[in-house]
C-alpha cells in the first residue's frame, strides 16, 4: 500500500496557501498533483489529517485535507502576524514582532511564551524534543514546551539550519557553518567560499542547496560537537573513545573539561605532572594527586595536597605532606587534634634536638593539654 503525502506551500507574493497531496511514495510526484488553495498569512499542520491557517482577519481556521473548515477561533493577541508548526498535535507556534507563543487551539490556551524578535523560520529536531527559532541574526534553541535553553547572536545573517541525529543544531551564515548545542556550547565547523542553505545533517554528511538551487553534499568534521554532546549527556565511554581516536587532546579541551566540571575525564589524557596534580585536586582524587606530588616534590604541591586531604579527613595523607615539607608546627597541631600523644612526644624530642625553645614549649603545652583531655 502506498502512503499518501501532503505538503503545504506558501506564496511570498500572494497571501495564499496551496495544499498538495499524492498517493505515491515519491514526493517528486507532487509536481503534477492538483493543488487546493485558500487565503492566509501562514499555515501549519496541526494533526494527522488537519492543518491550520492564519487569516488576515486575525482568526485561526482549522481545515481538513479536503480543504473544508472544521473550526474557527480568534488569535489570543492582536499583534500575531505569523504561525508555525509546533511539533505536537493540536498546537501551533504564533509569532509577533518580539515574541513567540505556544498556543493550543482546541482549548484556546497560551501554554508558553518566548521573547525573540522577528522569527523567520522554525526547525524541529528529529524526535521533536528541541526546536530552533531562527531570525535574521539570531538562533534560539528551546524544548518542545518552548522553554528557553540556549541562544547565539551572529553579526552576519543566518541562512538556515538543520538538526543532526545526535541533537545538535547545525546552521549556516554567509561564510561559516556552525553548531549550537542545547547546553549553550557553540562553535565553527568550517568556513565557506559560498552561501549554502542546509537541508539535512546525518553523522558527518551535510546536505544543502547553493544559491543556484543545486544540491550539494559536504563532509564535515563533527568530532568537536559530538565530544561536547557526549560529555554533557554523561556518555563517558563515548567521550574517551572520541578523544583517543582524534586529535582533540590539547590544552583547549583540557581547559574545557575543567570549566564544565569534568576534571576526572581530563585526567585520562594529561601527561604533564603539574596538570595532573591540579586536575586530581579538582576532582578530589588524592591517590593520583599524591603520585604527582612525589614526582614534582615541591613545597607548594605538598601544602595544597595537605589542605585537600584535611578537607576530606584523610589524616594519613596530611601527615605525609607535612613530613615531606618538615612543617613541624602543623604536624604537632595535627597530632593534637587527633589525640596522638605518642607522636606529640616525638615532636617534643625533635624540638629539643633542634634547640627550638619556643617550639619545645608549645609542644610541651600541647602535650599537657592532651593529657588533660585524656583525664577528662
């Protein structure tokens, strides 16, 4: 059995819509199909067998695929001048000069609103989880309930875009192809010598049209945004696989991992001992930090290790760090607060051997205080 295909077309020159249908599986057969027409400012599908039209009289009419009117309702705001598909049955996106509304026409309720000026195009992800709203110089990403997630501003015009199969929005400007994640991370994929209009993205293949409406297929390097997407989705095996099989492992990626709160991931790819030491402290890994401190072996590292170990309550590591730096005063205080009177006596003997009268008196006082606490 063939699948019937329906498509809506809007004329820029005339305020009309055209509804095409064909029983063929091939969408190219729509060229020879007769069209059903009507007046409107905008049109969008709202159900499996219905579509909505926005009239100049500021009304929304729901029509069947036989082009018959099944329901009429006024728009919720007088300044509505555009309408888009909303990804969910029974809903549309309404547009004004400075806002977009998620509108449920059956109950006549405004479910959500988003501030964005002059939206020209709406692009939904494959599973309708995310939507990209495009204006002249801005790209805004929201979820299916029109909750704001991320946005970016371009100095030059945004020409169009599409969602790839991993949930990353790929868009083109006059001279670049860029990406924007729902988390807000973005970047440049490649520069272009000519303007391209993106129609589809799948893995590392980009399908687009040039200004002569000729189809173009490009291969892009999607490693960077796949890495960031996998990281934010906590797919750490995928993150490790991407880094080990690419040239991403550099200072910029390490800084990115730290900035986003994933120092434990960066630890797998850093060889410089000072960087490993800092990353280990950031993620609280005392074992790796201690190994790096032994290699570096300077007073600052041992002090920072002692501070982190004290924060975690690891007295053995604190003791080792103070011993390596010969910080006898801090060692004595550590033994005092942990009630280790035996080692406090050893510290007293060390002070006597060093002929440090002040240190000896303090340790003697601490030892006596420790005895007092024991008696209590």
